[in-house]
C-alpha cells in the first residue's frame, strides 16, 4: 500500500507528547509527508454539542459486558463538553469503547481526506478500551490500530500493569493504612506517570505500531527488544521503547521494504 500523507493531531492536555518531534520521527522513519494539526475535536468544526453527545454514547458502564449504546444524560454531555477545555482533571477516568470512538473520528473526516493513501493519527487523553472475549471483559488500550489510528495517553499510563512488586506491597499495606505517595516513591521510575517526560519517546513506538498495522496488517512483535512489542507490563514497555529503542532485525527489514514501496 502506498502512503502519501499522515495527518497528526495534537492533544494539548499532554504537552509531553511533543507533537512536532513525533511528526519529524514519522517523517524520518516512513519517508512520508506529515501535517501536524491541532486537537482533532478543535480542528474539525462540527458543533461541540454533537461531538459531546457521540462521545457520551460511546462510554462503557459495565466492563464485564460487550458494548451497548445508551442515551446519554444531559450531565454526561456537559461532562464531555467541559473535557474539551478542562485539562487538569485526571482523577475521574472514563472508559470509552475504542471502536466506537474510532468511528466517531472517522465520521468527521471529510471524504477528500479519507483516501487510502492518507493516514490520520489522533492523540487523545481519553481512555480507549476494547472488549476481550477471551476473559469477557474490557481492557484499556494504548493504541487502536485502524485508519484513523488512535493513541490514548491515558491508556499508555493505565493499560500496561505496574511492577508485580508494586501490587504486592500495596496489598500488604492495605490493612495498615495505605499511603499511595510513599508507595509511588518506592517504585518511582519503574512505571510511567501522568505528564511523564518519557512519554515523548514512548509514543513514537505506538505511532509505529499504528502505521505498521495500516501498511502490513501486523502491528506487533513478540520480541521485547522491538518497538513493536505489545507490552502488558510497564517494565516491558520501558524496556522496548526506552532501553532497546529500536526495531528488531525482522521488522527493520520490513521497514526498509516499506520505505522502498513508499
């Protein structure tokens, strides 16, 4: 598949993304034109009320059952409207069905920019999730691989699990009165936190996964030393994206072939 242009959408609530650097990274790695745009919901001038309504309908209320649309309440719509301007509240995390969220994005993209050689990559602070019929529950996702592709910064923080020792310490100390700040300090640097400076590097790997999926149909790698590794633990995420910071030989060869085609 030939790719002529990537549209990259910013998420202003997470300046650590460093969208300019991410755009340069994509341009360098995939030899493709990159147009950087403001946040998706700001760039496309659909009425805020419609976006808010549609987002509210994509909320997940029961993580143990497959997605069912519902009629949103006025309060839920107002919450979504306020989320477009209130960048400070990360304590109240809402789960959204990732495929419903993707479809809301896709429906807003004009036909002139929906050609197969154009790829839209949206960064968002909203937590996208998908339902897994293996264990019959929703799971947070850092990336929804499709076109448009979605990278959830909240998913990057919340989806991969913290170190096993973190949870053991947490359960050991619950009966004694859990002090989360002390626990966080003990494991600081071993997992990502909100507004972590490492996000700017981590998100590059997820951008590669989204683009690899669109171009090859295979976004992930089984090697923890590859940036395409689908990390389920924070320590593996930090290793693949920070310590290793490269593609494995197999996927580097595929990347070289992609560049020749493009």
